[in-house]
C-alpha cells in the first residue's frame, strides 16, 4: 500500500499526517482484504482533520465496494 499527498493537501506537516493516517487505516484493517493487491491511496486535505471513526467507516465502505475477486469475499 502506498499513500500519496499532493501540495494541495497543505504544508509538509499536513501532507505527512495525511499519509500516516492512510497507512494506519490500511494497517488496522488488513483483515478486510483477503487477497493480496496493490493499493494506492491518494490523500485529501479533509483527511487531516476528519474524525478517525469517519475515516474508518469510509475505508470499510470502500473495501466493501470492491469486486469480490479483489477483496476475497
């Protein structure tokens, strides 16, 4: 899993925080993905200030929306 932040997200501190949050989402929810896959998360400025519970809900919804072959369900 890779996370990418453009300068639109903010200064270096905000970009790094967004990337850290994206990586942590992936790390804590690895069990949702049953098959190996390449994933690229593109961060947004809202991700820095969003509540953690909202990020987890949206990440889980995204994984659930993947085709069954990709998520291994």
